[in-house]
C-alpha cells in the first residue's frame, strides 16, 4: 500500500445525484501527501491535455515566489527536467504561472476578487482550481471570503462560448474545525461524523482521510513525543479537529 495519499478515489466519485462533482474536498492529517496528490492531479492534466489551472491564496503577499511553493516538491518528485516560474500581474492581484516558459495557469489572491472579475477573460481556458488550506489553522478568513470565493469561480467559469463552464475545484485542508464557512455554506457541518470517509452532496464530494503511515510518522517523531500532551500533536497525527 502506498504510504502517501492518492486522490484517485476522490476524483472518480460521483456526487449525491450521480453526477461528476464540480467541488472536491480533501481533508486529512498532516504530511499525508494531500497537497502533492492534488497538485499532481492538476499538473498531469496540463501535461496531458494543456488544461490550464488556478491556485488560490487568500492574500496578495502569499503569491510571492508561489511557483516554488507549488512546484518545488512535486516537480522534483514527478516532473524532473521541467521548470515553473511566476510573473506577477495587476500589482500582485494574480500571477501567471509558466511551465517550461509556456503559460500553464495562474495564482490568484481571493482578496483580489474585484480585479479578477474585471479581467475574467484572462482565465477563460482554466479547467481546474486548487485551494490548499481552505481551513486556516488560525481561523482567520478574508472579509466576506465565501462571496469572494464564489465571485472568483464565476469569473473563471465563463467564456469559450459558455455562460457557465464546468471548472472543477479542489479544496484541501487539515481538519481544523467543522465550524468553518465552507462547511456551513455546503451544509457539511451538520452531516459530518468523525468516522465519515466520503460525504456526497449536490455538486460536491468530500473525502475525510486518515493516513496511518503519516500518523505513525508524526507519533514516532522525537520532537512530537516531547510535546505529546499538546492537542496540536493529536490533531496533526490523528486527523482530529483543533476546535
């Protein structure tokens, strides 16, 4: 069994109505490989079919050197010989992402939703959106974050002769708390249980994954053993909520 997370089970699941979900939610313990798997999912689509992608961040400052954040680890593991670079645009509202000097996608700050709306034509070829750490550990969200998140998706999911295009969106996080705005808006908070593995809704599928290899690695760390009584260690290893 592969010790790292593989998102194939999530990306092939149907939603509550038997349709392909547009929202994929991946929640699990730390160091399990969630981000790497979902980034690879987007990059594989680019290399195979030239499908552009978007990586979401909350604030403009997070876009600094974002190509290294996105491609550093996954590139060395799966795409040796390829390079990614970023080029800031609109005073840092978004950045263009180039793979081997070809425009492959974008990094966008959620707080820049208005600028994105005014320049939505730029993103008309995007097929996938990745939002890592949609549940921040400090529970600090952008003002009106859900509204801005929905605005950005609407801005991206237009063009190419369609009023609304299908743009699959992956939300990735550790299980900080069920009391987060995304779970509230999607009606997840009332339905989710600790032993839930997959939760289906209208248009979305959530996978709650406990990677036992990552859990054991966390527990066996000498540093973590020293802080074993702190609830953060249990959260990181056992996929428990911080709140």
